[in-house]
C-alpha cells in the first residue's frame, strides 16, 4: 500500500484585503494560477480559506468559485475577532 500525501492549499484574505496562497502574496489576477500551482493537479487537494470577518463576501465567493471551477474541495473559516 502506498501513502498518498494530499496537497492542501491555504488561502488567506487579511482585513486590508491582501491575498496570500501559502506564504506568497498574490493579486486577484494571479490567485487562480497560484491555487492550481499549489494543488499540483491533485484531485484530493483541499482549498482552506481563512478570511477576517471584515472581508467583503464577494472576495470569499471569488475563492469559492475558483475551487468549484477546478473541482477542488473547499473549507472556509473566519476569524471572529
């Protein structure tokens, strides 16, 4: 039996709307390609979105749409502070 390591992708959106994929700050235009590069075409990859509660909903939906279009699983979390 071979162990498969899933390629999870962490996307953070800060209160000042800076977007990072992993440790890299990216623009909205670069976001989808950065997510796909991190996922490395792993069908089991999970996009973990962390967003401050002050982030506009449309920014969260933008990340959800990218995950949906690329058939990636999605987990969203907010910082309630």
